[in-house]
């Protein structure tokens, strides 16, 4: 299932798109189609539960693991909101031991990639999980949940149908080119489809086929890639100067960084929300990281003033060192930042460079090693003299 | 790096103002670079020791912090020294193939490539950070590395992070 290997992401995409796939159509909108399908799977005892985005009240949305079929009404798996990175949530569920009964998990491509990174980091397990994902039109900022969501949805779905980019999307989604899931067993092709009327479901693995066997769907060979996917890829690439331009190296430096993070309140929400920032006791939260009297004195002697809370750049750059190799560009960090610092844009930009150096794309393949946890004997000879 | 000795040592001693070594920013005359060196116990620290006992000539610019292997150096160590105002940060370990723990320094090398990349992308001066391989018998080489690196840093001038106020 996760056996594709290519040196570059482009090569990988080509390889992946060449895989032959089967598909079927359901004359219902995606969320309804999924509810039906999952209800049948639960009826037949093929899955014991469903993990998906759920509406839990008015303006309230969160991920939920549902085992009572009657509660399946609550799921809204394709609603463009991401209250948490689902990869991190599944890690919470499976960190101590794998789930015992099969569970259908519905998550976006970047969430699946985050989960695969977490598996490599020994923070999650995939056993007994059936992965359902979809070609992803992106998500809106979470605050939209209480602020005009219904109004924005119409425009959102219009863009998904035509392979466009909507202004309301998170910046990280505007530039995300990894919106076709890798490693899913079942994929809904939302991009390019009229999602008000019908749903196209692709089956990407034997596991997916096994689960769906016996359900009343008729499989046909999947058609060629939709033009809308290409359009979306192109439109997103075009957004890059706008989203990443402000982070050119010559714009940053000490001065640029202190300006960028000058209103950071040190809440560390960005790290807590980040799926691949996974330490349960964080160095930056530890007493060890507090300034002791002698450090305080040194700092004051050298600088004449001290910014409080301390260590803002130490935290931000430190986190870049730790997570850029695994960052999936999901945008959670920006979305939770109370002072609107575009954290995710900076992190995603650096993730591209750092991962690119090793020909790596975080989470594209659960079996691949994280570059910093492996090595070649003959390489990087220019480093270390 | 919870409760880590090396990080504490860095905080407590290395970066406190020391009499005799002052940067122009601190009101001194000639710029004397201050370099923090993380040296692996089995090779580079021994190499430094050899350079010392054989009285090789090298500038008194480096403060050594001993780590058990170069792979123990979390990029956070480098960053902490850098932000605290170290003019240069050296990480030194056994030559590839000679790590006391067999493969530690291969990981170091990848992690260091990442460290450099992040610094470059952030527009921070990656030339203030250096990785070198020095074996236990290479006292001369150690002196050369320190001399050369000190010269590079002298040309680059004091680390602006030293006087950046609100970071
Ligand atoms: S980052 Fe990409 S995969 Fe993730 S929600 Fe946005 S568009 Fe979808
Ligand atoms: S750094 Fe931000 S964009 Fe990257 S994985 Fe973490 S939360 Fe997502
Ligand atoms: S979420 Fe925003 S304010 Fe909070 S630590 Fe991160 S960057 Fe700073
Ligand atoms: S022990 Fe010297 S580099 Fe590992």
C-alpha cells in the first residue's frame, strides 16, 4: 500500500497517478454518501466505529470517535474546517496500543501525512484503521465556524468544483500542492465534481476493496485524472509568491524575525496544535528553560533590556529545527495563533527547503524513514571540514 | 534536552561577560571573537587536549563544552549559543567512520545540514556555525580549525544577536 518511492515529489505524483484504481458513483452529496457507506459497514460488523469531523452543537465542531450508529448523523467529514490535525488525534487514540476493532478514519491528506510522520516517530499505530480521504479543496479558518460559515460554503464548493482557490481558505491551503491523498484506502474525488449531487469514490488498496466487498456498489475502472486537479495545482502554485514572498531570507535576518514575532505572546499554542511537535514534556515549557539569576544578569548586562516572556526566537527557531523535517503544512499553527502571526507560512516554506534537501516529502509514505533518523555513509561531504 | 548539563554550563559560565575578552559592542577595542565549541569526548576533545599539552599556538577564542558524541548536539544547543551572542559555534567530532558509537556522526552530519539550511533560509549568518572532524591524534588540526574559524569570524565581526535587544 505505501510502497511508492520517488526521488522527487513530482516523480512520486506521476507514479501515483499511474496506479490503476477502481471507482464507483453514489448519487448523493459526499457527507451523505459517507454516512450511508459507514452505516452499512457498521451494520455488517466490518467496522466498530467511525472517526470523523462531527458537528457537536450550534457552531460547534470537533473530531469524534463514534461507535453508536445512531450518532453517525453528527459527522460532517467534508465540511472545510479543521479544529485539530486529525493525525494528532489518532495518535492520541493509538499511542499506547493499537485499536482492536476496525475503525474507519476520515481525514484530509495533510492529516494523513501527519499521522504517517507520527507512526515513524513511534507516536501512533495504523493497525485496524481503514483510511478514507479525499482530494482536498482546503479548509477555512476555524473562527469561521461561528462567523458566516454557511455564507462562505457556497463560494468554497464552487471553487472545489472548478479547481480554484478561495480567498477564505487558510493560507497554508492556498499554497498546498499535496491535496491528493497518499496512503488512503478509499478516496473521494471532491475536486472537479459537483458535490451537491453526486460522489465519486475511488478504491485505492486491497484493504479498501475488502471492506467494500458485499456493499451494493458497482466498481468500474477509474477514469483519467480530472482537469480540475491540474487547475488547482496550478492556481495554488500561483499563490506562493503572495504567501511565501514575505519570508525571503533577505527580508528576515535577526531584524525581520524579531519584527515577525514581535507580538508573539509566548502561549506556545502553535506547538501544541502542531501534529508533528509531539514531545509530551516540551523543552520550552520546562523549568530548565527559565532564566536563572545569573543568565538574567548576563542578558541585562549585554542588552540593557529583556523581552518578557523570554526566549521567543529561541522557541520559534528551535521549533523550526525540530519540526521542519516533518511539517506537513497543515496550517494548524497559524489558525490557533491568537495574534495572527503567519507561523504556518514560514514553517511550510522552510519545510519545503529542508525536506527538499533530502528529496523527502513528509508523510507521503509511512514506511519511509525521516531523513534525520537515517544516513548514507557517502554523502554531504561538503559539510564538516 | 531536559535538565541537560551542557545547556546549563552554557548559561552559567560561557556567555557571562568575562574580563579581558570584549567585543567592540561592549566597548572594547580589537574584536576578539568568542566561539563556543561542542567537542565530542572521544576525538575532538582529546584532540583539543593534545593541542593544549603540546602548546600549539592558537587564539584563546574558544570555550569548550564536552559532549559524549557529536550526535548529542541538539541544534538547540547551537541556537542557544548563537542567540546568546556567541560569535561562532563549532561542533566537532570524530571523522566519519570513526565515531566511538559507530554511526553517531553520520546523524550529526545530516542534522547539521538541516541546521545550516534553516539558518540560511532565515537570513541568519550560517557562516558563524561550523562542523569539523578532528581525531584524538590531530592536535595540529584542532589548532588549525580554531585559528581558521576565529579568522573567519573576525572578518564577519561580532554577532549582531549579541546586541539585538528584544529577542
Ligand atoms: S493543507 Fe492541503 S491537504 Fe491540508 S487541508 Fe489544506 S488543502 Fe487540504
Ligand atoms: S508547523 Fe504548522 S503547518 Fe507545519 S505541521 Fe505543524 S501545525 Fe502544521
Ligand atoms: S501561537 Fe502565536 S502567540 Fe502563541 S506562541 Fe505561537 S506564534 Fe506566539
Ligand atoms: S563519539 Fe565522536 S562523533 Fe560520536
